[in-house]
C-alpha cells in the first residue's frame, strides 16, 4: 500500500514536472514586428550570452547570431519569433540584444537605398525604471524611431544620392541621442510582442548644408568652382547654382521638386 502510494506521488510529480517544462518551453519566445513607411525594410541579428549566474562560455563559432531578413531586398517578412533562452554546448544562454539595420528605398535601382540602425537590449535588471519599456493590455510594446533623408550630390555629374538617419523618438522616457533603442528585462518577454515603429521627419535636409541654399520652393545646389569641384560649397555665393541628376536620370535644378 505504501509503495503504491509513493509510486503514485512520484508519477504525479513527474507529470507536473513534464507539464511545467512544456509550459515553460511554450513561454520561451516573444514576437518582434515593425510598423514602417512604404519602401522601408529591416534586417535583424539576435545575440545570446550565458544566462545570469552561469559560468560557462561558448565559442563564437558555436553561438552565431541568427539573422532575419538577411536578404531583405529579396526575401522579406515583417515579423519573427525570438527564443528568450537557448542552449549551446550544454551552456544555457539568454538573449542579449537585437541589432537592427533599417533600409529605406528612394529609387528603382538596386543601390537606391539608405541605411541606418536601431537596437533592442535585454537585461536581468535595469538600474532605472524610466529606461524600461512596458507592454499594454494586449501584450504589445512599441518603441519609436524617426528617420530623416539627407540628400547630397555625387560625382562630376552631381547625381543626387540620399543617406538615411534614424534617431530615438520615444514617449514616456527620455530619448537617447543615438539610434532608436528600447530596453526590457527577461521576465517581461514571454509571449509578448515588441514593435518598432518608424516615422518620417516632415522635411528632408541637405547632408552638407554649406553646399545648398534654401528657397521658398526648395533647395538649390551651389556651383562652387565648377563640376570638377566635388564639395562645391557656397561660401557666400548664393547666386551661382548648378543642375543635378536624379537617380532616374532626370535633370533638375531644385529639390525636392525638379524644375523651378
């Protein structure tokens, strides 16, 4: 009778343990997704380190960062599932950060794009609650970045190119001076969704402000010393301007319009 009772208790404990492990595994992921303007995509690399309290180490070759949307221009999906914990060579690991590359297309050619960065950081504890993001009732946490196009000309023909600059823009906590960033603790993540929202600045700006002059209907490119002059700064001369060529080959004299 006693043996049967003990056996029954052990079976019950084993079943509970199995259920608990299964439940923990189901709770071992969160979703990452984005809300971005048309023509924008991203690539993400997820990095892992030994979990808090662990003394083991794993060589980089055995702990490579999974990369999502590696060929973002060809095979793209806006969301992916991220494991919080994983094991490599017997060493328990936990997610450390997600490094993001934000890509924005401004033309039809394969190289008509700008790139900027963003990051999501994960820690056991954060020293200051004001820097931690929170989730709404539906389990979604959104952090925001503002991206701005910087335009410039390149080469003797002065082809207009654009650079993408994205900065942190968040509500409820101080914005950083760098790229969009969000921080969470491990215990926040299970079965939740982290969303990066990208908004555009109201206006584009010249990369070299000394090379352009702003008028009511747009920006004009200073001539400088001529088309051989790669910098062609205005240096006080706001009368002599040059044409430039858009990425599609159109000849223009003012930006963001084309003709005055």
